[in-house]
């Protein structure tokens, strides 16, 4: 069984990682590069806003697929002036940048596909392609959609609240979303399903941490475009993972 799980995760994660890297190259990656021109000062900052804090290129790339808090795992934004724009390492544009992005997507793909495959085993029912897509949709809700309601994807140069506060809130939102979906899907009776709704909504009732000052160097139209594109790309990624995981899970039986 373990061999089957790992083979499924490796095959599905690798294919999904390669495909989503190609999708990124024509959707979110150009937006990130454009935003970095505002962050670095090569383009004039958005009128009336102070200079945002520093943010690495890898953080922006990772945010396409990772939840907001994890994508900022090496950053500490507080909405104040920049800390040190020269201290953050970033891969060179072109092949090196694409290679790092591909590596990150492969690692994410394999890890998330392993979670989906584990879900197949725990569920214990026949695995179908449609069922795989539904498991992928559940992953998208837990990892991207639910946390994104409070902490949407951000372009480089955006203001953000304290890193630790955002990480804690993201973890709570993801865990509550997973528990809520589990109760809605597998709970018996309306009380269990109603509890699932309450649990999933609890972090949003508390509210996500927000910066003291809203804004950033990047125009809001570009920031909004990136947030929408990131969520769509993530939905494609999770759908691919779910479908491919179901295909290879059946194949390696």
C-alpha cells in the first residue's frame, strides 16, 4: 500500500508540477515581474502610498500555489518602510528563475498528491476520476480558497500584517476548513453538518490580521489581477492533482 501511495504521488505530482509551471509562465509570472518593477523603483510607486516593505522574488512565485502565510514564510511585513532591499537573494531571470519555480511546484505537487492519495485510502471506497477531482477541489478549498478569503494572494510590494499573526491565522483557517468539510461530507445528520459550517466560518468571524496601513507601491488593478489569476491557477493545479492521483492510484493497484 505504501508503495502504491508513493508511486501515485510521484507520478501525479510530477506531471501536475510541470503543467502548472507552464501555466504560470503565461499567467502569474508576468504579473510578478511587472510588480517587481514598482517594488524596485524602476517604475514610479502608486501615487499617494508609502514605500512597502521588502519581499523576495521567491515569495511572490511561491504564492501562486502556496497559501498566503506559507508563501511569506521568509518575510516579515508590517506596512512600514523597507527594511533592506539589497539583502534578499533571488534567482536570475530566465532559465534559473523558471528552474526554481519548477522545483517548488514539483515538491508541492508530490506532497499534495500524497495527501490526496491518503484520502483515497482513508475513504475506503472505489476511486474514480470524478472522485479524484472532488478530492482536489476539497484541497483547493482548504489550502487556497478558505485562507484566501481573509489573506488573499499579494504581489511583491504589498503591505501586510505581522508574519507570525498571518501564519497562525492561515493555519487556523485551513484546519477549520478541513474539519468543516469533513463534517459536511461525512457527518451524519444535520447537527453534524451545521457544526461543520460553524467550524469552517469561525476563523473568518474572528477576522484575519491586517496591516496598519493598506496599500503598496503596486497599482491596485495589478494587485487585483494577480490575486484573481493566482486563485484560478491554484484551482487548475488542484484539479489536475486530484484527477491525476485517481488515474495513477487505479493504475498502480
